[in-house]
């Protein structure tokens, strides 16, 4: 799975969970600002992501991760 594939899937998951149009989201978007979510909602999204990609992402790998692209990079290392 390419980085672009991972990012596209992440955007799709986030759009579905937070009732957004996937076409309005981009890899460079800040997850919190663009989706208008708090840390609890980010954890819910992370749970969706872990289930969708069948990976487990430790908390320490998420420090400083704010964009779809950065999250895709973390997921890519786990696949």
C-alpha cells in the first residue's frame, strides 16, 4: 500500500466519522483544526484507523502528528 493510498483511506475514514466531504480534505490538513475535533475524538478516529489498517499505533508515535500525511507516515511504518 502506497503512502498516497494510506492517506486517501485515512481521509475517507475521517470524513465518514465526522460527516465531512472527503473531497474537501487534503493530506496537509491539520486533523484537529480542519475536522474541529478534540483529543477524545482523535482517539476515536485512531481506533477506526487501527481497525481499518489492522495495526496498533503506540501513543509515543503520535506525538507531534497533526496532519493526514503525518498520520499516514506513521501507519505506513506499521504495515
